[in-house]
């Protein structure tokens, strides 16, 4: 399967005002940093269009070629969208656009999905479309027309890593050798190497990730600095950065993951807390004129059964021993919480992290009786609950939150104080 993700630029729509980007047809400099390699295609039949391909990959190729035939077909579809967008009125719906597009390219495209329509001056069209093009090569294509939508929704990324020393196997040598290797790559040297690694390809985000190293003989802890060039904003979340570091370490050392787990547990141990809001339990049902209110009441037996059904990857005994029930002020909802089986220091209960948690609104005086970390987490939980209640597989998420799955269940995740919290969505 060939997967293509790109942007259809329209040169006549560019806004050359300093600091401005047109609603349709123009990529911002920031958006262009989302990939180290952008392939641009044009067609004489649509001279004002440029198809900027950020992703063209298969299961075996990180960068696959796009045939001339497929390029031309995608450009034709994009040109039609821009032209047809001029004919739509304020009453035109997303369904109208989809019907006309499928009619125009009958037998050519299938599996069409379009975003909500947006309007700019005299043009009305979707922020993006996705589809499959009929032909010998199986494919799926997603093309954006709106820069803001692209910046918020583009989900691919690449992370380039500069380690704190040349030879990672040195981490398993005597402490004196480790100290010498780390000293040879101070912050100034790391910055120099990051600049070189860019290779004239500006990154979206540059980070220096500090990872604790634990000496297995003395249990002494000290910091190691890892440089990261991140291409694509979705790469700038703790889980993506962690996964990239783990993959890099295992690819550039002779030691197995079990040995690395002892000296950099923050990377090789996944500390998680699963949050299961009881979206299914109502005290006051939904009505046409009023939103329902969730019930905070449940039985112990039913809670255990619910948790085991959603978290089948966890041992039943682990759930029985560590599951906790609590509630939140958001619509009076109750939730279940249990930690992952590989949690650092065997902290499996929510109370291991927030023994002072109370279900109070942030406007309450009692709210301030909690520890600062607890207050931070409570506010994040409030935002996560609101997000999880309405999210879909394509909806926009607040900054700091990401989409994930538990089994087949759609979830929202956030990280706080090196712990990943995963909430099952209502849509799940």
C-alpha cells in the first residue's frame, strides 16, 4: 500500500504580506519544516498548482516514488477542487461537494472523505480530502488545501538524534570512562553537532532531552543530554521522543533492552496509568434540551468486570489488586484507574502518585489544599475528560494531548511528571 500525504499549493492565491499565509493554497514556512524531504510535482494542464508531497511510503519503503500517472491524477483532482470551490454558495454542504467530486471522477476515486468546508472571499471548499485512486498500485491519498488545518492535523514526523557520546556501549564501562565520554560532548559541542545534522534542512522543533543515568553499582544518578531534531509537530510529544531514543539506542549499541532498562529506566520502562471514565453510566439521561449528567455510583463487581473487558492486555490479578475508583467534577463522572504492569518503582495505583487528590473545581478554596503537582494533574484530567467525551479519529486535539489506542479503543493521552495517562474516549 502506497500512502501519500501532501499539500496542493496554488501560486495565484499566495498572500505575500509579511507574516501572512493565505487560507487556501499556501504553505507557511513553519509547515514546510514538517518533512526533511518534500517532493514537488507540477503539470502543464494545471500550471498554477504544485503538489507538495510530504509522505510517500509503503510498508517497506520510507520514501517511495510516485508514478507520473498518479501525480497527474492527483493534480487533476486538486485543480477541480480549486475551480469548483468558486461555484459554491453559502448553502452548499459538504455532502454537495462530495457528490460533485465523485461524479466528476467516477470510476477514478473511491473511499472519499472530505473535511468541513471553509470559506475565503469567493472560494468555498474543504480543508482537505482523502481518497484512493483506482489503478494497479494500491494507494491512499490525503491532500490538504488549508495551511492552518495542515499545521494542526499533519501526523507524520521524523526525529534525528545526536547522542551524548560517540560509543553508547561506553555506558556499561567504568564510571571514569563514562565521565570522560560525556565531558567530551558538552552542550556547546552538542549544539554544534545538531547544527551539522540539520544539513540545511530546518527543523520544526529542536530539543535537548535530559535522561537520568543510574549507575548499577552505586545507584548514583546523573543527567545525560540527547539532542533531537524533530520534523513535524506530532513528533514533539514525550512518547514519540521516548520511542525514538529507545530505537536509536538499540540500533547503536551491543547491549539488549534488559540491560539498558537497569541504567536508563525512564526510557525502557513504560510508566502508564489507564483512566476509564464511566461514559456508560448516567444519573440524568440526555434530553433534547439538556445534556445528561453522569452517575458516580457503581458496584465493585461491575467495576472490576468493566476494567477487565477494556484492559484485556493486563493480567486479571493485577487489575484486582490495583484498580481504584474515583470521580471528577466534570459532569459528575466517575472513573476507574489502574497502572501498567511495568511501572517504575512498582507504583500501580493512582493514589501512589496523587494521595491528596480531591474532586473539587479549581475555583474552590479547597482545591488549593492539594500539592502543586496534583493541581496540575487535576487540570489536565479535566481537559482530557472534555476532549475524550467528544473526540473522533480525526478531530483536533488540544496542545499536549495525542490520539492513541488501547486494543481497538480510541483514547486520548497526556504525560505528566514522566507518567503517561491514557483515557478511553466516549467514542470507544
